C-alpha cells in the first residue's frame, strides 16, 4: 500500500467516513498529553480503527482529541459522518491548518502481531501525527501502527532557498 504525499490530507479528500471506530474516553499517556497540551492522565477521547486492504489488515490508526474541542460532536460517536474528523473539527471552529508527522520502526507487541496478522520477525512502522489550527492550537494526536512490508511513504516538497 503506497501512502502518497501530503495530498492524502487535502480538504478535497475529506469524505464520508463509513468505517466504524471504537470510541472511548481514556487517560492520556505522556506522549498524547504532551501532543495535545494537557497533563498526563487527563481525560481524552480515543478513536481507534483497524484498516484493511481487502481482507488484509494493513494498520491500526488511533486518534486522540481534547474533550473541550469535540464534546457533543459526531467525533464522540463511532461514525463521525460526512467529512470525517477533520470536517467535524472545522465545523467546531478548529480547522486543521498544519501537521507534523514522525515515522520510526520497532518490533511489534504480541497484540499487534495478532491484530495485523504479521509473519514472524516483521517489524512495524509507527507513524505519529500532530494536527494544529492556524493559531497553533493542537487539535488531534494520531498514532498508526503499520505492517512494515505493506507500506511505502512518498513525500514531495519544494526545496527551500
């Protein structure tokens, strides 16, 4: 599965999300809390899903939100509806403007081997994404666990002067 460059986040790509997510309130771990500007242990909304390419699981994606930004919205429902999460945030006055992604690899945890149906010895790629509004308000932290052999990331960008 090839992950295309930044175009995968284009506003024109925001569409009806027909996947069902597992949604719950959890205590933010240190990484999530720091990303959202909260204290470790603060309550956040967690939206988790398993993504497949046909019948093959390719990755998990878990997004975290500050309840102040999403309480009472479709984001706290298993189906966010038209436009998905970024459209819902925009309607709440928190339009995504920029993000930071980081990718690293590690060996999978036992539950990840099972969930992603990984062969013995295959590593996973961990993608973290921090999404911000124009005024730099952190509005989403996402963590994806990807089967390493099933992904290619490709980025295109202008070379700065």
